[in-house]
C-alpha cells in the first residue's frame, strides 16, 4: 500500500536545504561577502549605479536637493566607526568597509527587519542620513541668503561660543537625520530607547550612540510630525539649540521655541 506523502516533512526538508544553500548562493555573487553581507566591491557598484535613484527618492518624499555627489572610500582612517560623512558644501562619502547588514531594508527577511538593532545599518539608510545633513545645510544657507535669522551655534563655520550649546547642535542635527531614515522606512521604528536622566548620562561617551542617534529621534518626533521636516528644520535653526537641561526636559525647550519664522521658497 502506498503511503501518503508527508507534506510537512517535505516542506521542512526544502526549508533547511534553502537555508543552508542561501549563503553559498550569495557567495557566488561578488556583491556579497562570505557572510552574505554587502561586499566592498558591491558597495562601490551599488552607489555608482543607484545614487541618482536614491537622491530622487529622497527628493520625492522630503524635498528638492541642490547638487549632491556621493563617493565611496574606506573611512577607517577617518574614524573606524564612521559609515558616512557629509562634507561641505556638496559631497558625501560612504564607507566601502563591509559593515552594512544589507543594501536596503527591503532586502532583509521580515524576522530580521523586526530584530535588527541600531548598529546594524543598510547602505541606503546611511545615504539617507547623509543626504539629510546636506539638506539641513541647504536650509541653513538659504535662510542666511534670505536674511532669515539663524542661531549662531548652527552657522556653517561651526563657531560655538558656548560649549553648553555645542552638544545641543549635534543632538538636533543628528536627530533630524535619523528621523528621516525612519520616515523613509529604511529602518524599523525605535524601541526600548534609554532616556537619559542627568547631564552625566548625556555626556558619557559610552551613551553617545543612544543619546545622539536614538534619544534625539524620540526628542524630536512629535515636533517634526507636527511641523514637517522642512518647516521643522527652519524653526530649529532660527532658535538657540537646547541646553543639557532642555534635552533632559524637552517641554522646556519646545515651550520656548519661536515657531513663526517662514521661508518664502
């Protein structure tokens, strides 16, 4: 008597075969390294091929950008932790080190999308982050050209008269850049962010990633959701950046903002 095929066992067998073959198949593609992550060669090719499309996507969802040029190089000598750098006035360098989890968020499995942590970045996500630095600077320059007040702590020369506000400028700019990465759906929403409780928590280098790149997004989210990215940047640039106390107690900062400034372009 013939036995009925065991569909469950067959499915499990196929799953495990594909699971173990997947890394092997990716190794044959020079775009991926032995771990199935973007390779140095692949990162260079991806950016050369896709940068114009990524910029257009950014412009479609955020706003128009002036000319921005994207290059790749090994950033280890600059800072081993850097994945991308924006250089005034108009170019971006993305590292070609094999530090990315994927080229794009959509490349990841649903499980990995839900379980990835902040230190796991996609190439596209880092490009979006750096494009926002370019956009932030673009708004700053336009405001100056139109004689709209820019708080001196934010000006291009980065002359910080008060060290108490230097931290605040970086906190705001990086927070906007990361907000855009999430806005453009190149990462999962932040969860379990540690909220700093005092100045020592804020200034401790061990907490820098959490504070500058995670808590800053939580700090700005409601404000940017309400005013939008362009208007939000304009308002923030026209006001003095937050002090340590205001970062710890956001209501103090947002209550004192003058939100009446309006760009005419």
